[in-house]
C-alpha cells in the first residue's frame, strides 16, 4: 500500500475534481475523475478520504436513481474498510447500504444492513457512539416505513441511552423520529412531547 507523495496529491486532486462535477451534476466528468481516483492505490493515510468520497459518490448515484451503482460504491468502500480493519467505516458503509435499500423500499434488506452497521462496532468511544446512533436511526427509519412502528420505537429509543455520553444535540434527529413514530401509533400526546423537545 505504499505510494509516493505525488500520488497522494493526485488522489486529493482527482477527488476534488470529481466532487466538483458531482455538485454540477456532470456525469461524464464525474466518471472521468472517478476512474482516475480508482487507479491510485490507497494506503493507511488516504483510505478514509477515499471511503468518504465513495460515500458521497454513492449518495450521488442514489439521488440519480442509479441504485446498483450506488450499492456498488458502498460495497467498494466496505472492502477497503475491511482491509484496514476500520469498524467505524465498515459501519458507515453498512448504514449507507441500508439507507439505499430503504429509499428503494426494500425494507427487509435495509433492516439487515442497518443491524450489521450497529453490530460491527466494538468500541464505545464517542466517535463509535455517534456511528451507533446513525446505525440505530437507519434501522428505526426502515421499520417505520415498513409499517412496524413498535420496532422503530425500540431502535430509536435505544439511542437515548447514549445520553449523557453524547450531547443531546447530537441525537436531535432521533428525538424528532420518536415523535414521528408515536404519531404513526396515533399516540398524539407523546408525539407532541417529543416533537417539542
């Protein structure tokens, strides 16, 4: 995985250019620079930037309706995270895959990958807890859209056990999601309480 400083600069340059064209929604230029990025080997100093780039690229394809390409980019990121034994980034890629399946209404797969995202994290560092909340949120969202609000509530409320290790502002989306889930259960007073929180 060793490579030169010039390759390191090239990687940053190509990622920057690809990101610029993602913003402009110029698919031909995105593809050109993505190919350049993928030609350069990744090492322990650069793999995180590359995985974050793959995540952004996956979101771009997801938003364009290119479901398979989106999943493929996340799976590529997952392989690299596994190479470097990085639980946080493995979890992130599983969660991104989960989100894509949820958007395309495959809720069973969304739940499976959401649970993988949660289970892969071993550490209880702050960074790990933040990623665990993301994993639990995607599981809860999938259950909500799968019309299983009781299960959604179980996973969303699990996040609240991480307070005070995590500041409550980091889980504000979860608090809103709990309010939404109570609304789906027609428990309107509880929904109001969480929404106001």
